[in-house]
């Protein structure tokens, strides 16, 4: 199987004004010769700043399910705006899904000042992220919904890059998407939509939580994605369980039968 190339990645990004990093993460070729459906899988950051036009466009996506990977404090501080008549069911964990009650990029900012410290902190955070019990709970909801629920699915967290990036990468791997495509989809965060606005929004929350000593370069590292981050998570999964498939079965409840259910719904 060859990877998907060209302008395909950029075309999937939704040009929303107030929702960062909103994009379709379907459409990729799979190892069995099929292709993930488009219009069925969306990912994004939080929606607190959604404009009226954004909400109209969201309403047109036909969402049946929203998996909100954020914890209680994030949902309280950044309540998502939804379209009028919004009928999708929202799944979330009643508790915190990241350490110290903040998003991963905020958590990683603790006691760092420079970009190299930020990079190391993000690698360390990703290596632990797949094993957080509360995050595991909502990832289990995500895969159950993919297997059982109709309509398009939206997966999101605060910035739409770390917890969401892990969830999307796990699905891509389990569906047989080429690793190059899986990584390219993850890295699209760095260019999708208006990354400077997303970084600026993250800078405000990081400095409010961690203080002004953090350099601009460190914040840019925290608010970006890097292959080493996702590799750290996937390598940790393989080291602990032997494969992503075994991790999904043993930790997330994605048995071979459930994986087949998901594939039947998502692969054309």
C-alpha cells in the first residue's frame, strides 16, 4: 500500500474563523485496498469562539456524536458553543483527563523556560498519555461510538492536537492507514487553519497558568506537534503491549470483532 499524497491533506481543513484545527481525518487509503470515508470523521479544538458562520457550517456536517476529550475544568473554562438545534450526543469523562487540571500543552509548560525543555517535556508527556486512566475511559467511549453510532463523529480536546492527535492516530493505525498518512494527518496541526491564532490563544493560557518566564519559542513548541511526540506515545504502547492492536484490545476494549465493526462503518 502506498501513502496518500498531494494537496489532499490541505483540502480537508475547514476554514472556520473561531474554531481552530477543524478538519476531516477520513479519506485515507487502508491496507485492505479500501479507503476511510470522508464526511464521517472530524477533529478540532474547542468551540468557545465559534462564529455564527462557523456554527452554520458545523450544523451542516450531520454530526451524530461528539467525543470531548477535555476534563471538567477545561469544559468549565472553555464551554463549547453549539449550533441551534444541535442534536449530537456529547460523550466526556466526568473528571480530569490531563494532569493538574490542564491541557497537555499547559501541563508540559510546568517549570520550563526554553524550547528544548518544552520539546523534552512534550515527549515525556506523550509517552505517559496512553496510560492515563481517565483519558483511557473517554477513548473507550470514542471507539465504542465509532462501532455503534450513526452519523458523523467529531473528536476534540482543547487545542485539538495532543489527546485528539493520539485518538486519531490510534484509529488510523487500527484501520490500516499507512503510517506516513497517519503522521501527516497529525502534523497537519502545524499548518491547519490559522496556526498563529491558535498559538496565540495557547500562549495566553500557558502564561496565565505558568508565568511570564516561558520564552516565545518554548510556547511555539508546546503549541505545535512534532513526529517525536507521537512516536513517543506509540513506542510506549508497543513497549508495554507489543502492538497498537494489542493495546487497543487490552486497554480500550477494541477487540478484533469491534475493530471489524468500526471498519464496516468507516471503510468504503
